[in-house]
C-alpha cells in the first residue's frame, strides 16, 4: 500500500513538472508573425493530452489490479516514461509544424 501511494505521488509530481514545460513549445515558433505561431496550440494540446492520458492509464491499471486483488506496488510509475514521451512528442510536433 505504501509503495502504491509513493508511486502515485511520484507520478503526479513528474506529471506536474513535465506539464510546466509545455509552454516551452512556444520557443520553437518563429519570431514575430511567422506561420509557426498558429501551430503551437496544436502541439500543446497533444502534449497536454498525452500527459493526462498517461496519468489516467496508470490510474486505470491501479484500479484493475485492486479489483482483481493483485498487488499494485509500483504500477503508477509505468506512466512516468509515457509522460516524458508525451512531452517530447509534442515538442517534436511543434518543431516540425513551426518549420512549415
């Protein structure tokens, strides 16, 4: 039980930390009125959606394990790499779309 709580807190902390860097996507947009600015919200939505989906998926896994009476242990930590991948994916999309 303690491992599940600690894992959940770590996952939420990482999600909040990574989510605070979604605003960095604006850095890749071109200066001024370039066409890259209109694509930044698309990349931000993808980043935010991926982070939220990762946390929700980890919560769903925890509930599934609890219902089947299996140990939850460090299951919430499975979302951490997915959260980071979501941020990187959104960043790469921002880079590609802003270069158009």
